[in-house]
């Protein structure tokens, strides 16, 4: 086994910084991605999205604590190597495998500076000031609804306009926050990948191979987590966009309904013709209301597809998907009488 102790300690310090960065990502997510209530317009996803958030928070916390354990294991290895080196350069030791230990320590760690600043990606999500179209039309809407119900149609207030309400701006800000957390995790993974390549140049042996395999698992997990987070961000952005477009379409239909029925009301005083005209106007309005309901139904179908993505993300944010805790380096074997020096 060959090891440069300065590099090994530098590698341990880099994993420690990764732990700190992931802890910062957890704190950021806990503060900026913590509320699943976006109002009636996105009510369909509320339950699944609310169930996803604590899993995401927990996995980031586990990432941080797990990387901290990796730092501890690497530091333990360095200490064990140093103890073995001091006891004798030619001693056979057990540090992840059998073999002669060749250790050096120039006190310098080369190649373990972070290529990117992970926490710089955790910027506050600015409000996009996205609002839904106005759906309150005052007494005239109530009058139209009464006439629609009188003719036997659905109450637009119950089946249409009540769904055009919610805080899509909050959803938009969370979409940005998801993207920031994903970027932070990606930088941590890239930094650790570079450090893993650097330590492989001066740390050789079974323990080194085991550590590389362990960090490879971490890399796979973080790449997958970041991909799921970016997917969640993109879906939230799309949902906000679709929400505004759907709401505008529905509001435009309701405005047309009001215009049509209002025109019928203006002729209502005319005997026979006025009543016939009003009833026909209301029936036309019912057709348009049903069209608005179809628009909402299509939007809900889109949300159902997003629910599938939310569930897929939730399945990735589990502790079972993470590498197991690393084993502690064993203490050097005692010198036997007559051992070669």
C-alpha cells in the first residue's frame, strides 16, 4: 500500500467541505421549499407534493451527515497510516488489506481545491410577480349564474371559477429554489469527483479501492438526486405557465358568457321574444361554460402526469438509496517478536 498522507488529509478535508455544502443545501431547501399549498388551481398535486418535501429535506440531511462520516473514515485512515508508519516502514499492517506500507507526508495537498463554490448556487428565489387573471365580476356574475342554474345548467362558481384561485407565484419561486439546490448538489458532486481522481494518484491499495468504490456510489446518488430536482423544477415552471394560460382561457370564456347573457337580459322585457332570446342566450352560455370545464379537465390531465414525476422523485429521495456508512480503519497490528525490521 502506498499513501501520501498530506493528500489523504486534503481529500478528507474536501469531503468535509462537501458535507458542509450539502448541509447548507438542506437548510436552504427547508426554508424555501417548505409549503405545498398553492391554492385550488394546483390542488390536485398538493397531497403528493406535500409528501415529497420532507423526503427531499431528509435526503439532503443524510447526504450531509453521510459525507461527514466519509470525512471521518478518511481521517481515521490517515491516522492509522501515520501510526503504522511511525512503528516501522517495513511492518505489515491491516488497513483494508495486507501488504507493506509505503507512506510519505510532505504536508501538502495538491488537487483538492474545490473547482466550484457549491453554496454560491443557493441564491434567494426572487418573486416573479406571477398572478392569475381576475375571476371576480361582482353582482353581474351572480345574476348570470342564477339564470344558468334556472335553465338547468351548472353553476360556474362551483364548477369553473372556484378553480381559478391560488398562489402560482409561490410555485414559481419554489421552482427556482429546486433548481438552485440541484445546482449546489451538482457542484458538490463535481468537486468530489475531481478530488477522487486526485487521491487515486497517491493512494494505492485495498483501502483506496474501497474508498473509491464508496465515493463512486455517492457520485451516482448525487447525480440522480440533482436530476430529479431539476425535473421537479421544470415541472413546477411548466405547471405555473399552464395554470396562467388555463386561467386566462377560462376567464375569457366567463367574460363572453357574461356578455352573451347580459345581451339576453337587455331584451328580456320584450314579451315572448325577449324571454325566448334570454333562454337561448343562457343555453349558449351553458355550452361555453361546459367548454371552460373541458379546459380545466385537460389541465388536470397534465397535473396527473406531474404527479407521476413527483412519485418518481420521492422514490429516489430515500435513505435506502444512499451508500452505507463507511467502516472505521482498523488499528495497526501489534509487532510480533522477531518481526522483520
